[in-house]
């Protein structure tokens, strides 16, 4: 069974960018595209008879968004299997449910209305934290969104947590025919743990350790994708800052997220929150099981 690329649409400019990105992603991997418009109108208006004979405005708007989105995807990629639906639910619940059988869920970075800049927190951020598959939030400059940088960047955290995100990043880089840059941040210690060791020596040790972690995490993926040019970058400083620079010249930033101990949702730390709000390119949040 092929797991589709799922994209949430609402008629906004942000969702159109997400739709275009998702269409290219589905075409790139030879997967079907599932376009989802989430609306609550069916819950309340669907069961109420219309005494005027006119369809509710929300129904008209939903059908227009779904039809135009499907048409746009087919025009962008003729021959692509596209299925567009209206889900009688709110956006978060609909997309989280879709994530159960999706290869990836794609959302825009903002929605409709005067508070569209705040909608990342209410929709895309929440979906990224609850989905059961990778979530891509499409954001950044036009060149980054359209894949003109020819680079995928992956942030590498702890070795036992980064493998899933690294595999996802290598598959993306291979499918796009571009290079991959793996980034790991390290911090200069305020004071060495060993009193006989100087700060300079301690810092060098931390940097070497960061490089060793990168080598360990990348070893399997490099062997599986030998045609992907891969570079390793270790950066001194906070991870959430270290990734913004490389992301500004990338087509995709890939980050891992771990399942919370209580089993509900993912742990999206400071690095992921910063990237989702400030990265200069689309951001993929990949769950680690």
C-alpha cells in the first residue's frame, strides 16, 4: 500500500505554497497526493435542511477550495494521482488523523485572516508536535521553497535519536539529486571537568566529540546512499542558532523529534520551535520512535 503525501489547504497563500511543495514531493517519490480541507461546517450545517434552497456559504467555499486545489495540483503535475477531500473536523485533528497513513504531512507556515502570522502556533506547530509521520512546514524565501539551493540540511542531536531524521534527509537529498549537510552544535565548557585540563583543551575535546557523533550517526546512511555528497559541519554555539545560517541556503531543514514519555505527542524542543518560526527554508520534523 502506498502512503500518500498529505497536504492541508485552506485557500490562503501559505497553503498554496504548501500544495505546490507537496505536489512536487509526491511527483518526486512517485506517490499519490491527498489534498485535505478541514472544516467544521458539515458537523453543524450538514444535518440542517436549507429552507431557502441555497447551499451554506461554508459549503460553497469548501467545495471551491477543494476543487481549485485539485485542479492546481493536476496542472502542476499531469498524471499525478490526486484525491481531494473535505474533512468535517478542525485542521489539527484532521491532519493528525491523516498522519496515521501518510508518508508525510505538509502544511503552510501561515493561514487566512488578520491573525495569520499566529496560526503557526495553532495549526502547523501543533500538527508537527502530534503527527505520527514526518511533517513539513513550508516556509522561507521563494528560492528555498522551490528547491534552488540544491542542499538539504539535517540537524544532528544525540546519536540514538538522530538516525530517523538522518535517513529521511538522505532520501530527500538523493531524490532531489542534491548535497546533504549534517550539522551538529557544540558548546565551549565554562570550566573543564578535569582541573588539570585547560579550557582550550576542553573545548577541543568537545569539538572532537561532536565530530565523532556525526561520523557515528552518518555512517549507515552514507553507506545506503553512496551517491549523495555529504558534508559534516560542527558549530560552536547554541544549536537553535547554529542551524539558522545553513538553513538560509537550503531547500529543506530536517530535524528529529522524540515521543514524549507520557506517549502523547512529540517533544519539540527549543531548536525545533526556533526553526519552525524563523528558518529560511521549509522545515521537516521527523518523529523518532
